[in-house]
């Protein structure tokens, strides 16, 4: 393939051909190979990156890194799908994939950038539940029942209305809050409210303990100030 581009060595516009070769780069301390594209002047043989090729080559390098080190493994995908009680076909339909896409991924085919993002989002139960609500009409009744009874969807329902908070917590933190709520026969919002209240009391106390009083201000607390009751902490 050839076209005409300005050649810096010749100093004029020349016929150019596009060449492709494997390049190696180091990203985050790891070496990756990718197919890079360059322009070659057919007059002097000089090779250079034409406008747009630099960005394309950088994106190709990033994608090569993502496929090697960021793409979920087949075992990870099976575990994710199983968490929601979904078949390959149903899981793919919920995420908007083709009918056989999950089958190919679980056999080792690497997901592309868009589908990698969807799979990463689906790891959060609340996000998966939102996807399910949109696409549940694309799967059968038996699969819907299995998914709705799965631990993954039940976890999303327990955090209903607290999706933003849930997304800020680690899985271990969520599990601890859920266990504490269940042990004390509370809902998740009730348990979170208790934690927030306890933290507020701590901050209120620290305000007086760490305050720097001026010479004009007495360090004695006003009698009208009600001291916080620390015995009302979270269970």
C-alpha cells in the first residue's frame, strides 16, 4: 500500500508505503510485543511515524499489555459466571455478548477492550444486577430463577440502595458488615448507619480533646454541652 506523504529527509512530498513489524516495549516493568506500523519513503528509504501512527502504535502496545496481564483468565471467568448461577449463553446475553462469546473466552480466547470492561463491571454484584434487570428478557425462565437465587444477586439485593457505598468497599469489608448485620438482626443500611453514628461520636470527642484553646478562652467545657455517650458504639 502506498500514498504520498511529506518526507523530512527528502524535504518534499514522496510516495510512501506502510510497513509493519513486531516491536517490543516495556510497560510497568514488563516486556510486551506488538505490531507497529511505520511509513517508509520509496525514494530515500527513510522510515518514520506519520501523523496518527504514533498514537496507533501506543494504543497497540497498551492493548498487548492488557491482553497479557489484565485480561481475566478462563478460570476467573468460570468463577464469575458461576457466582451468578448463569449458563454461558445466559451470562453472555446479560452482558450483551454474542451467543458463543463466553464459551470462546472460557476456552482461552482473550476478550477485547470493550468486553474486558463489561466483565470487570460485572464482578460487582450491584452492577451485574443492573445489567440483569435490563437484559433479563433475553433469557429463559429457568435461567432467570437460578440467577435470582444465586449468592451474587442476593448480595446485590442486600446492598440495594447502597451501590455507591458498596463499590467503595473491599469484598472483605462488605462481608464483615453483612456478617455483623446478620448477627444483630439488622439490615445493611441499619448497620452502616450505626457505624457512621459511632464514627461521628469519635470525631466529636476528638474535636475537644485535640482543640488548641486561645488565651482568651477557658479550657473548661460549657455546662450546656452534653458529653457523648461512648457506650453507644457499634456492635
